[in-house]
C-alpha cells in the first residue's frame, strides 16, 4: 500500500470517529441532558422532602462521567478507571471552581461511596446526604454527614460537558482521532450484549409496538 493510500485510510478513520462522536453527543444532548434538566426542575409538590429524584439524578450524572471517561480515553478504560480518567483529564481541567473539587479523596468518595452505593443498593453508602438546595456543592452537616448538592454538582458537570463538546467540535482543541480506542471499547462492550437481547427476542412471542417519534438512541 503506497503512502497516499495509507494517508487516505487514516483520514477516513479520523472522519469516521469524529462523526460517531457527534452522533453520540447528539444522543447525550437528547437523552442525558434533557432528562437531567427535567429532573432538576422536580421540586414543587414533593411532600416531606421526598420524591425530588436526588438519587436518580446523582446516579445519572456519575454514570455519564463514567461513560465519557471510557469514550474519551486514549486507551481502554472501564468502571473506576474510566471515571478517574474523566475526573482527572476533563472535570478538574474544565470546571470553573477547581478549588471545590481538586482533592484526591473526592473521586474515590463519589465513585466508591456514591456511585457504587446508588448502583448496587439504591442509596449512598454511610455518611453521605444528597440535597437539592442549590448552594454549596459540598458541606458538612451538623449530624456529621457529607452533604452533596445535586443541583450545583449538575451545573458544574454541565459546564464541563459543553466545554468538551466545544473542544471536540468547534475549536478542536480535543482531537477526535485520539479517542478511537476509547470509543471502540464502548462499542465492543455494547455489542457483546446484543446476542443476549436477540436470543430473548427470538425465544418469546412478544407483542409488537409501533415505533413513534425518534428511534431509541444507539451507538454504532
């Protein structure tokens, strides 16, 4: 293969990953950000402080951080390693008030105590309280618990999220081609589960529902 053909092949790969990242972020805009914006508005009519979606909202933000940390990686990162990559390479870099977050213990607390607690047992592990007061993102309650304000945390995450989009698609300070391995690792993980879904669909006489509106988000 001559040099021109090699260059063309590389360029096609770069165009391909850039387009795939654009599609991914379009889906994140439509599903992730729209859902979080809706969740953040749920406050009125909640009796006794319940039903404000603090837990689901926090879980969604942390899951998004893990997803972005996997996709925006120059190598294969998953789970805690993906979260750490997002935290160190993007969140601390782009968040406005770095002093609030630039603590080596915070990433471990958010992933281990909050993310794992919410994902595996529906509630954060001990000494964590989630609120929607819209004030200090981290504070110490008078009962000795760490209070995390989900509203403020989301506002900071959203700033970082749009900074990443700007870097990828506007000023190109982030090069899409650097994240080909990270994106492919996500794609590999998702495609590994396809057979399970296909086998279930083929084994059951399920009722057919009509597709309405936009198709469900997919990564390809």
